[in-house]
């Protein structure tokens, strides 16, 4: 068979309803990783659905307990044609966020796939069951098109705890480094830049959540009797936050700012446009780092946001000066940021500003990753996507959001390529989550062709990557 025939077979899997049937079956598993009682659904999703499929495709499958001690199993499936061939590590997650069924539109059920025009509704359709279902089906069709021989080895890693912060994943990958060894990482998650434009991103911004807390006294005091005499924690905390980021969203702490945007990254971002979709919000052009374009702000720079701010009881205000105020902030950051020293940078900045009574506590954190657009792997993947679709793909050196990509890029040392099959308005994590059928159909063609091209060019790519000069 030919590349074109592999693509036609993959698209036929959409037109025949095969992909829809597979996704309907998978959506029905209520794999909520934030709900411990749903652990049986996680095991069933792997054992009843994915393992039989992968075994039938020639994979050897093993389900591992989570090393973090939580009941969120991890599946590793390996298909080795010849040990000397290139190996691709693929990834997906079978878990989803809570269904929140009561908040969905009438007639819709998070655990039932419902097709309405181009929209396929159901929890996990966009994140991530729909996306890894596309890749699994495309791989199946590529294997069939080549007569059972792909020309490369494949390892699948499916976790069931991504929506709970991927507990145990880093420890598991460290312990299974030899099993997971590969030449390149290819996966699908997150959204395209726009629904109609194929997208390739090569990393993700990192994130650090941190709490700022100011407790002035043990209880509140009457604002009439003591107002003007007692410091107000909410006001002081408001000004403390204002010293970290100005009224226009510019980060003012030197240690929380990134290095200049590399030339290759800037060149890739110059080809992008953010927003403009049907359900996208209007962008505030005046917000954020001055002098940068919208793509540079979200993909090439850092942002500091306040996620929550509380003092007193907002639902029942009383005439009292609150005893304390608390805020949770978040730094989204790119490669090169001194994020591990965030607590030190924030404490010192606040101390210098006279806010040494503000306590700082770091919470969730994940590192940033980025593969240069000049990488041979990136150039190859971009060329494959364009050849398949006739569209120039959007190249994002890193996603604006965060993924556990640092485990694959830094810990396992792999070049990472993400080919998303969702779009920005998919209602990911919200009620009425959905996948676009048109994007899924194109995604099948893209991935079948990408696998075909890897079989043709894998050896040459591995050699080119080995001799490439790091960016």
C-alpha cells in the first residue's frame, strides 16, 4: 500500500463510525481520578478496553500499580519489531475530571457520547480519551496498511492520574527508564491554536502556585471603633500583590521574569494569531508584557495571575476589619526562568517593599519544557502535517498551559512532539465538553501519515537528531 491509501483507510474509520463506536465505549467509563471511589473504573478502562485492543495489534501489555500508593494504575504496552529500529514513546491518560452531570445542558450526559452536528459531547472526548483514541485508530490503520510491519518500535504509556496531578508518574518513569527508552516522544493533548489549523507544540509552560497570607491578629474588630487605627490585612495584601505585578499585568519581580525570547522561537511565534474563535474571549491588548505580540505573551513569556483572594466572608459582610487575608497566585513560565527559587524571590521582593509580614507558601509546581523549532524532529513532523492537510501547521515551541512534559523531556531526555486534536472552545474540564468531528477526522489522516512517514524516515531522523547542534 501507499501513504495515500493509509490515509484513506484512517479516514474511513471515521466515516464508517468505527471511531465513534470506540469513543462511545470509552466515554462510558466514569474514570474520575479525583474520586477515589472510581478506581474500579480506571482498572476496567485499561483491562477491558485498551489491553485487548493493543494485544491484538501485537503489543505486550503490563499494568503497573502506582508507586505513589494511590489506586491509579499505569499501563505500559510495547511492540518491538526489531531492537535496532527507532522507537517512539506514545502517551495518553485514561482519567478525566469530575463529570458534574447536573451542570450539563438538558439531555446531555457526561458518560454518554452524544453527537450533535460536528460536536461530539461527553466527558473525556477532548481530554484525553478522544485524542488517544484517534492515535490508537491511526496506528491500527498504519499497521494494516504496511502489512503488519511499521518500520519502527512503539511503546504506549497510559496513566490514569493526570487530572489529579500525575501522582507517581515521575517515580514510575525513573524506575522504568530502560523500558521507556525511545528516540522520540509523540502524543496528543491540549488544543490546536485554532480548530481549522493543524498544530504542533513541542513542550509546555511550567506552573507554580503559591499562597500569600497575612494574619494581622486573632479576630476581627469593629470598623467604626477601630477603623483608621488597625491595619487592614486585605488592603496590605492587595498592595503586596500589586508590588509583584503591576496594574497592566507586567511582572515586576526580576527573578520571576524569563530570559529574552530566542530567535528561532520568535520566528515561529511570528506566524501565529491567538484568539478570534467563535467562543474565544476578546483579548486585552494592553495587558501583559509591553512590546510583545499576543503569541509572544502566551507562548514565549511568563504571566502572573491571582487565582483566588479572600478576606472576611464575601457572602455575609460585617462591619469588622478582618483578621487575615489570603490569596493564591500562579506563575506560568517558560524555559530559562529561575522558578525553583520562586519562594526566595517573592519573599525578598516583599521584604524590600515593606511587606515582610506576608507569609509565602509554595504549592503545586511543574517545570517548563521547549524543543526548538529548528530540531530535525520538528521540521520532519511539520512537513508531514503540511503534506497531509495542505495547510501550514501552527508551530508552538511550547503550549501556554502545562502538561507533565518535563518528565518525558527532562527526565527521559526525549524530543517531545504533541499533535493536538482538540480546539480552544472544547469546554475542557467544564460542562458540555466536546470534540469536533471534523478535527477528529483530520486527526486520523494526520496521525496515520505521520506513522507512515516515521516508518520511512525514522533511521535518517535519528541520525540527524544525533548530530544536530542544540539550540
